[in-house]
C-alpha cells in the first residue's frame, strides 16, 4: 500500500471518530424535550447572599421608635436585636416572613446589633447607635419597696419629673397584674406638686391577700414636648394586707377602727376647728405615710404662727398637712369638741396603739359637719371620692385600647 492511501484512510478514521464523539455528546446533553441543560445550570448556580435593611442606621439614629428589619429576598426565620449589655428587644416576624418589628422602642444612647437568619440558614447582620436623649424623664412610684404590704385603699401612683404630653402612649406601656384578676383603671391628673401623675385604682377596694405586680415598660418612650424620653423601665410589687378602715365622725368626735368588717376599737378624738382653714378635710382618703415623731410648723401650711412643736405617732393623710397623731395638749377636748388645726388628734396611748397597728394604704374616711370639703384628688389619694365611671374617664385610653385618647 502506498503512503498516499495510508494517509487517506487515517483521515477517514479520524473523521468517523469525531462524528461518533459529537453524536455521543449530543445524546448525553440533550435529554427529553431538550430541557435537561436548564435544570443542570440551575443546580450549579450559587444562591445570592442574604441581604437585610434596617430602618435605623448609622451612629446618629433616632430613638423612640420600633426597630424594623426587612429581608430583600426569601423569608426570615430568626431575628435578634441586642444592646450590648445583654438586653434584647422582643419582636415578631410578619406573617409573610419578609420583615421583623420590635415590640419595644429603641432606647436613647444605645449601641444595637442586628442578627438575622433566613429559612435557607443564611445569616446577615447590621449595627446602629441611637443618639442620647436631650432630656430624660423619671418617675416616683408608690407603693415602693419600703411598703411591701399595704392597705385596701392604696392605689398604684406614678408621679413624673417632667410633663407628659403623650399620655396615651405612656399609658400603653403600663401594666398591672394581680393574683385574682382585680378590675381597675389608670387615671391622669395633677399631683399636689403640680407634676403630671397617673394612678391605678381598683373598681372596689382591694381584697386582702391580693398580690400585685406593676410593670412600667417605659424605656425608649417619648413623653412628648417638654418632657423628654424615658431611658429605663420601672417595676414594683406589693401585697394587700388586712382590711382596716379608720372612720372619723366629726359629729360624735370619735374614730371607729374596723378590721375585716368588724369594729374593733372606738377612739375619742378632736378634729379640725369648724368654719375656716383649720377645719379637717372630709371624704375618703388614704393613710399615706407613717412618719412617727416630726416637727409640725403652722407656717408651712399657711396658718401663721399658731403652733411649732414636735408631734409623736404622726400618720399623714394629705400632702397639705392633715395628719392623725398624738395631741396630749388637747386632752380635754377628745370626744367633746373639734378644736385642732385640721388634724385628727388623740391621746398618747391611743395614738401609740393605732400607730403600731395601722398600715400605709388603710382607708381613712371622715364624715359629719364642719369640714372644709373634700381634698383635691392629687392632695394625697383622693380618687376614692369619684364614682367608677368618673374615674375610668380619666384614663388616656378611655373606652379601651382602641378608644379615643383623652389627654386632659
């Protein structure tokens, strides 16, 4: 065979092999209906990185609003917003899985870290810092830790350092929980100091033995114009003690002490002098504090230089200076005449015994002629002089959470 013929055969074989290989490749990648190549490419394609956006960004983020985390694609399975001090903002993923919103507002002057995960187990994170509050609002709460057990008339009382314009918003973050589902309501008014105040009063007097827990989830809540923001939460707990009531009758000049509905003691007293500023307040009040031996100066309550002395077994009833106390200098008038400068006085022995038994929060009720009327609601705890409907109307959320806010 000549060299020319051998070369021709070799070229023929190579062409045949190439055709076979091409046929084999075509058969392998074609598949049924020619769609096999698309699914293969999809399997090989890399999933896009998880991407989130947060409504608060940078190191000058505005506090006082919820944090919202939004996912670009897919669905969220987990979101954690922590403040670097071990605290976390609770929140909820939307039904469509696209976003998460915190139940609490971002607090002022706080560094936050956002960590999120989607249903494909991918992770994403973000950070931001809120600016500090220009003005901070604080509260005074009663009863506090000093009085873990109180009487049946004691309301929950919160006095604010600064004005509260956003009363409805603040009230939404206040919660009272009781061991027996006691019905009650918040009510707004001015304290004797002139500061804004909100009290929670039961519909009826507390039942003895009731456990009460108060949660004030105010961190990050804005008081409104001139009030500033709250930068912490507050809470208190207390228990309702014995059902004790101190009932003063100005006509008989006697105080009847009842416990659990039974009269246990009758005490001769001398109350305020009728017909002027030295008369006693009347109506339903509350034993506010047990102050013991204190200096009483008539000039501090607008009564000139009538008296200035140390007084034993003093128990406050109003901020304006009405007390129940020992008054041995007035011994001849106990049970006979009301001649004091507004307080309810009694003998040393009776005052000592009552001081030992009485508890902060006991009901004090003054009836009879010769009083100067009922004290203002903020002059102590005067809410029991209002009907239940009148009291409920003082809530900024009157009519329920969906009602019309009343900011008066």
